[in-house]
C-alpha cells in the first residue's frame, strides 16, 4: 500500500480545514448548539479554545503537502473562518509556504455566513486572495437563505441580510468569484427566483441550491416556529450554567424523557441495511480530507462529530454522567481502531499532515472496513460511512440533484 497515496494522486489533495469553532450565527439545528436552543453544545469549545493555532497550520501545510495540494477550503461544521482573529494571517502563511515548494498558487475556497467584520477586513481579504491564490479558480461561498432579512434570519439567526450582501459585493468588486448558496426549506422556497435575481444584480458568479442539509435530514427545522422570531444578541451562558433553560423546557414535556439513561452502545441494534449496503466514499474519490478545529484529521467532515456529539434537549440531563462521544464511537465501531492507535494519532498539533495521511487508518484500515460488516474483529465497518456514503445516500443525492436542477431551470 502506497504510504502517501493522498499526496501522489494526480488529482492533488483537497484540504478542508475548520480554523475556528466560533460563530456569529445561531442557525437552527446547527450542531454547535443544543438542538432548538441558544445553548452551546458542551462538546464544542468556544473562545480561544476553539481557534486552531498558527503552528498547527504550519504542520498541515508542510513541505510535502505544499508540493502537491490542489486547494484549501476554509469551511466548518461549527464555526465560521471569519471569526478566527488571525484568519488573514493564516491565509497568507499558507500561501507563503506554498511558494517555497510550488510556483503554482493554490486555489482558495471559503464558506461563510458573511455577517461579521467591517468593510476594511473584507477589502483586506480580497487583497490577500488576489495576491496569493489562483484568483481565476478561487471561490467564496456565502450562505444566504432568503431574499430579505426576515426570511434569511428564520434559519440563519443573527446574520443581517444587507450586511452579507455588502461584504460579498466588496469581494466581487475586487475580482473575487462568489457563490450564493441557498438552503431550501419550506419557509423560503417561494423566494428562490427572487434570490437568484438579486444574486445576478450583485454580480455573484454562481447561484446554488444547497443539498447538504436536505440530503440526510428532514426538511422541517427543529423548533422553527418557536425560535424564528427569537433573534437575541444576548451573551450565551457559561457552560457551567448553560442547561437551566433547556432542562426546564424538557421537564415541562413530562417525566417520560427522564425515566432512564440512554442505552449503552452494546444495547443498541444495528439496522441490517448498515451491513448490506455498498459504501462508495465520495471524499476518497475526490482525494479530499477534513481537519476540524481541534486539529483532528479525518477522511471526511462527517467524522468530526465523533468528538462533538449533537445534543438534543432530552440528552441534557445525562451529559454529566453519560459520555455521548465515547458511546457513539463504540457503537459505530470507530473505537475498535482508535483503541490500537497511539493517542493523538491524527492530530496536527502533534504531527505533520504528511505523517498523518501515511497512518494505517488512511492507507489501509478505513478502505478495508468498507468491505466488511460491523462485527469484523479487526476492520469492522464504521456505521457512519453507510449513512453518508451508502446506497440510500447516493439515491437521495440523485433525487435532490434532479430537484435542484429542475428548480434552477424553472427560474432561468
């Protein structure tokens, strides 16, 4: 098995990196919060603890990686890259190290809600992209989920619609390609045509209906009717006091949710589909890897919440006595692998990215797991892989692609 197949692929390595877990938005159903509330998930770090270090960035973009990487995408499961206090310094650090190893500039990509920082910061971002990256192929993606402020903030709460458009226009006027990414829900679908027209007027290069949140989840947003008007700017409670409101809300629903602890991993049944479906890893096909704000490197972004479990209000009473992260890793079989790996085996705070992608997990173990079932002794199938790269996910993807295509064609 080629130890560095990621780096030697003719396609070049695509690096998705979450440089911060901090975010100015309070999107409903985001894993950063206890579902349906403004309470920060206790498994997600905030403040300075949620920011990746410059040294970790240097470890990611080591000499070997900088020779062959194709693009960097500043994305995030929990945070928005614009909130890292050293975001532009990080962007320029990567570019400078690339120049020392490859004369061809990287492609720059970023995904943002665009609702924070002043105009000067966005001008500086545009300058940094133009001076350091392949500007003709680079792209900044703005999440804008409506054609007016009220509709936009029904989901993306705390992000002013006009502010986002102003920041996007700064990039566009400086020659940076931008995409309007629209998550379609029941409450905003009627505005798709109007939103696309606004995107044209402002000079967006692309308009896309985003599929990622619809692909694996219900179209209904958790607690939308209750929360859509609750756009509060108050500071979030410290973690030590954060559960009070959520706990009281759960108690009001009756005693049934308090009756017993959640089932342990070995008490949960695995759906037969998990062992029957064929896994086709989309990220592996595209030679992409994901790095979360803690520095952990994964094959894809879906693995990140193995350490940042998505808390529901009914989970809150048990957080102090039940490790949802640990139980999930055991249930989904990731624990079988990590129990034989050294601590911090995939963390760029301790290793270079070249060292990590040469690890057994990436060069052998994960790929072997695709052909096994969840009971295999040494290389069991990881449950999460079947959810996002199994046949159901692929079929849903095709259906949603057709749906999005038909909607876009209808408004051309």
